[in-house]
């Protein structure tokens, strides 16, 4: 999981700006030689809040996200069947991942795969809505266990 550097919080940025203005005022009032410039170092903002629940390993997040994506991006069938649409292929790829998925999520994936298998070669809007409801706990788990914490102000 790639972690990007955090931006300073607005409060930290305001403190840095106030410090910079103070330094500029002080250097202008002194009798000594003028400095050629002022370099501001970014200050760290408040620490990021700790996630409420335990975070998952990156591999688990990747596997769950892969299976979730395979099942939630199933296209709706139109008036004519799409020759490239293979719901059984999506179901088979999720079955292959099942052993690597967290135990608490396996029932949701098994139910979703069964619903996709029952849909046959086309998925209607009502079936897709059922599939999304079945996978709702998986989406919640991904947000809770795999999301980067956001800094608080």
C-alpha cells in the first residue's frame, strides 16, 4: 500500500505562516546583514487518528478488493446479450480467491457467487441490486480495514 505524505493541517499551516511573518519582521528590524531568503520547513500537523478497528494486511485488502470488484462490476444485460459477458468467469475467479479471503467475508462472497451463477448468462437490474446488497458487508469491511486514515483538524 503506497502511503503519500500528509499535508499540514490548516492549523499547522497557519502557525507556520505566523512564524514566517514573525521571522520576516525580526530580520527587517535587526542591524545585522540581511539574509538572502527565508526557507520554510513544513511542520507536522496533528497526528492521524488511529482507525477504530484493526487494519488488514495489504495482501488481504488486495484479494478482497479484487473479488469485490469482479462481482460488483458485473454489467447489466441489455436487449441483446453481450457476447463478451461471462458471469461464470467472474464467479470462478472469486471461487479461486475464496481460500485467501477473511473468514468473516466468505459467506457474503459465497452467496454472491451463488446469485451470479443463478442469473445465468444475463444479470437483470433486480439481480444486480441483490448482488450489491449481498456484498454490502464486504464494502464496509474494505472501508474499515483497508482505508488510509484521514487526519483530523
